[in-house]
């Protein structure tokens, strides 16, 4: 029985050695390929450093003025895009300012219309009063015409206007005279 156990242990030991040896050989092969890759990379880098930059030779003479003009045109065309945007924004600003001016003018018109409405009832009352005068007798009409032809002193007009209960409407022709 000891003999059988000895053979089994010897077989296990041989298997373990073979596994260890195969692993070491694979590790050695991997290290060799890694070293070769590193050496290739270093050789490429040193070759790049040692070579000088070689400019390609042109078969014809270069027209530097034409080349600079084309570059200048390209720069101007790129800048023109931003100038178009500035112009568009400027036009928008002008439109908005004109709109604001129109709105202000509309407000002024509305204010003037309100003032006109305030003044219009006074003028209408004067027209109604003048209409009543025409319906009166010729004698009363001639008296009122005589009064309007005489221009009374402004102080007298003021005193009569300030008397209580004496409401007098100034005729339209006198408003125009003042």
C-alpha cells in the first residue's frame, strides 16, 4: 500500500512540475514579445527624431501676391458673415425706434383729441347761442351786433365774468381775436 501511495504522490509531483514549467515558458514568450514591441517603438521614435523635415519641392514658381490675395479674400468673406449679422441687428434697432416714435405720435394725437373734446363743447354751446340770436327779433339782433362791434375794455369783461350768476360765453369771433 505504501508503494501505491508513493507512485501517486510521484505522479502528482511530476504533473505539478510540468504545469509550472509550461507557465514559465509562456511567461518567457510573453516577455520576449513585449521586449521586441518596446524595441520597435524606440527605433521608430529615434528614426523620427533623426530625420529632418523635408519640404516638398514645387515644380513651378509660387505667386506669393496671388496667394496672399486669396487668403485676404477668405478672411474678408469669413468676417462678412459677422458684418451681416451686425447689419441685421442695426436694421432691427432702427425698426424698433421708428415703431416707438409712431407709438409716441399716436399718444400725442390721443392727447390732442382729448383736449379737442374738452374745447368742442364750449364751441358747440357758442354755436347754439348764436343760433338762438338769429331766431330773436331784428331789434334784439341789432343790439347784440352793436355790442359785438364795440370792443369793451378787458377789465370790464373780467368784472362781468366774475359777477356771481352772470355766465357769459365769449363768441367765437372774439376767441379768434385773442
